[in-house]
C-alpha cells in the first residue's frame, strides 16, 4: 500500500530519471508547477458545477443538466463561452491597471499552493523556516489586486466593492493570523510539513492527534474557517461582490476571460486557505483514525478539501448576507477578542501538560465558553432581531 | 554587479522615482508597492527569508494597502495633480543634502572583512531574542502603537453635538 501512497512522488522520480542530471532541478520544478496548475484549476471547474447543482437542489431546481452526463461538462461550455466573448474595457478605465488587476488576483493563490503539503512527501516548495509566513505573505497581495480592479474600472459600483473588500480583508486577516498563531505556538514550527507531522501522535490507540481535538484547536478551527470565508469573499461574507446591491462589486467592469480569471482567483484562494486550515487544524494528509492509515495520504487531503467545499456550498445556500456594519463589528468585537482568548488557552494547554487530560479540557473549555457566550450576547444585543412585515 | 541585482535595483529605483513623479495619486501608491516588493526580493536574494517575507507582509500587505485606501478616502483622488513640486529648487537642495548625509554615513562605515560563511539564523533564534532578551523594548513599541491607535480613534470620533447630553455612542 506504500506504493499507492507515494504513487505521484514515484512517478515524478521516474520521469526525472529519464533526464540528464543537469536538467533535473529545473525539470523537478516544472513538473511540480505543472501538477499544481493542472490539479487546482480542474478542481475549480468541478467545484463550480457541483456548487451550481447543489445550490439548485437546495432551491428546488435541477441546476445545470444539459452539457455532458448530468450536466457535469458545464464548466467546459462556460470556459469556451468566456474565451470567445468580447473583452470590453471601459473608455474611462485606467488601461494598464485594469489589465494587471486580474493577474494580481490569480497569481498569489497559485503561489500559495507551492508550500501546501497535499500528501506525504508531496510539497512543491519546502520552506522549513518560513512556510506559513510565505503563505500569509502571498495572501496579502490579493488585497492590492482587488483594489486595482475596483479603482481602475472607474465605476461607482466597482469602487464601492473595492472599498468593502479592502476593509473586510484587512479586518479578517487579524483573527485569521491570530488563530493560526495558536497552532504555531504549540507546534514550535513555521514549516507546514512539520505542522502536519506534529499532529501524527496517536491517542488512545486509535485517535490521531489532530489539533482540532483540543479545546484551543476546536475554537481556533471555528475562528479560522469563519475568517477564511471572509478572506475568500465567500457567502455570507460576500459583500464586496453583492450582486443584489452593487452588480458584481470590484469586477463589474470585466468581461470575457478576465471575468473568469477573477472567478478562478476567488476559488483558488478558497482552496488555498481551506488547505491551510486543513494543514493547521484538521491533520493535513493524516487519517482521523490510525486503522485507516492504509488510505493514501493525498486522498485524505483532497477528501477533506472536498468535504469543506461541500460545507461552504451548504453555508452559501443557507445563510443570508451580512450588512457592512455587522461585518466589521463581527470581526472586531467577536472574532478578534476570541482569538486572543484562544491564544491564552493555547498557552495554558502548553504549561499544564502534566495535568490530567479531563482537567485540562475542562479548564480550556470553560475559559473559552465564558467569553464566547459573553461576546455573543453583547453582539446579539446590539443587533436585535428585525421583524419584516410584508404587504400581502 | 550581477544581472538579477541590476534588475532588482532598476525595479526599486524606477518604482521609487515613478512613485514621486506620477501625476496620479493612486499610481504613486502602486509604484511604491512595486518598489517595496523589489526591496523584499533583495532581502530574499541575500538569504534573509524571514525578513523578505515580513517586508512584503507588512509593507505591501498593510502599509501600501492602507496608503491606497487613504488616497481613495480623500476627496479628489482621481483628478491629476496640477504641479509636481511647489518649490523645485529648495526641494532639490534638501534632497541633495539628505543624500550627502546618507552617503557620508555609508562611506564612514567600515564593515570589515566579509564573513567567511553567512551565519545561519533560524527564525526560532530570532523569536528567542525578540521575546526573551528584548522583550521590554518590544512591549514599549506595542504600547506606543496602542497609544497611537487610541489617539486615532479619538480623533475620528464625531464631535459631541450641542444639546446632546451624552455623545458617548457615535452615530452611525
């Protein structure tokens, strides 16, 4: 079963063996980059179809069902359509910035996949000192791209979308990084591969020690994925492109394949940040139970990614969009203080390593549950439930 | 001077010159971001991985974004600037004086012979120094930034309206 686990690594080595030694470092990079460029955009294509079908089911309609078997080739039709559409640039737009913006939005997520371990020994770029930092660094470049798109279009809706996006991305980055920091604190490493390997301890004979199975890990995962949804502009935090309010937000003035590039960049960003969440909290490519170790590691990673995507689609079909002031208050008055409390709990977990497990759990859970209910109550008091009355 | 360094130097200097001479304020901000990316790449070429990534994270991810955000919030962000400099002669003189001062400092500095091997500095050691040996200066900087934040928030609060008994809660 080991060969199935390492099948892609072995295939790459076999390919490299055919080449002269001098070419091998370059060829190795090209193969890794090629694999990333092939897998994740294909995953994007499949996710769009699955999302449209799942949302359709939730809204009592069939979704795409014409192209290919059960409509699963819809993404190809969409791609060809967007490639053949006319590329319209508004006359008032800033041509250079307008052209560069889609690139600045798409490139960072692709770079981020380089440090993401998608399986045992399957990471394109191993940065033992700064892996997580690299990931966060490329993530920040997206903000500039979003701003460039919104500003250069010279359209009020675009500008509004860009302003919303900037405020949202800046605010949700803090809880995102702080909740990731708890994991780094306890693992003592910034390398994403090492972070996964630290979670491989087996507890009680069968349970693998994912970080989510600790009080700080469970709270951290919730905080992380909430902030991740906002960072990826996903519903219910999709205010920067709220269709019902500001057309398509910062990419209103894009057409053809540039529009598709924004779409692609958004989903790649979602994959990347979900992959980071899986690595930090959900054990990366590790199985949940030690007796499931025979399943190939890359299957675990992509299985977890797929499960997360399904949850995100479900959330999109369920939750209404937040209002702008609610969005900002939620970040600053709930997520940020909770992630600070979580850091404290993570520190306590580290220093009470000799205590009985039940006591540690009780202490951590109590320390988290108290502020959690307090902040949630305060937040709810500020936003009383509105009752809408419709004229019938 | 190697070719990659020349390219990076061109990016940094070109970006900086374009940032101060661009007619459009937003373009200035974007050129500044490009220049800062070039600086981070120089750090990476010198093997200072951590410093290079932090440079992009802080300066491009936070400072440049805040600069363009602030430009957008000003009233006529889109209208091009009329004149680049109000007083070109004194500006050039001040720039030359500053350059002379910096050049003097650089020329005075004697780095000594280059080390035989670049000392490896793990990020862990950096963190140890920062949070163990220099924890007091770090806390002082944190306090300063917190004070600045509170000051900014106080300035941004709307002035209390006459007649209102307590203007504690800002009106949204």
